[in-house]
C-alpha cells in the first residue's frame, strides 16, 4: 500500500498536487485510527515523504483553534508549535503526558519529512518537482529553492519552544517524564 501511494504521488507532473489530493482522501481515516501505535505505524512506514508531510500538516491544522493559511514552511511548523493542542478525538484512557508525547513525536516527524522534501541533498531527491523536472534540474545543476518563510532565527525557535514548554507545564503540572524531555531536546 505504501509503495502504491508513493507511486500515485509521483505519477503526474505535479507531485505536490497529487500528495494534497491523496492526503485529503486519507486524512479522515487517520482521525479514526483508535491506537497511537497504529497511527504511528502508518506514518512511519510511509514511502512518500511528501505525502507524510502533507498528512502531518493536516493533522496539526486540525488540532489548531485557528488554522494557518500559509503554505508549508519552517515558520508554519513553529506556528503549529505555538497553536496546536492535543486533539480531543484521541483522548481516552491514555495519560495526558502520553498524548503530548505523541504530539511531539509527530512534530519531529513533520520537521524531518519537510526537511527531506525541501532540503534534499541532491536534486534527484527534490520531491516538490516531477521526476522529469528533477532530471532536467540535475543536468542544469540548479539548487533546490528555499522559501522566505523557511528562514527562521534561533531566537524564534527558542521563544516558541519556551512558550510550548510553558503550555505543557500548565497542563501537566509536574516535571516532564524523561521521554518528553528527550523529544523536546530533539525537536529543538
């Protein structure tokens, strides 16, 4: 299934458009997956980084009171960090810190997927472009483009992380479990 989804993203001249269409179709089903392990299995085994990035973007858009209208960027990931909340749909017997842990896991996964898509080491891996365009760009030795919203400062990151940690402390009201501390460090 994952390989078929990956090929479906690549089959057209616009992988970005295809990933959006496929993600829009798959997303309601992800919301109905009852167990974290099942959600993570689906997202972690996804072959298409572009599709995973889009699905995670939709998941965070869904968890924000005021969804962002900007295109996917590092700035938008910082927006999610400041505005997302633990989705009520996933609330069950799971401890609150585990739901925050899951959110941190998905934020890290979104960041890694986004970096893979935009900051690929070679143009052959530049996933925003179609396969034929990647080949042409490689021949021309064109570097992948960066958006202005991908240029963020260390201060921006620090302030957003401090705000996020403060929100988490208000909810959890206790020292963070080691698992959350490690994910916070990794995300930052």
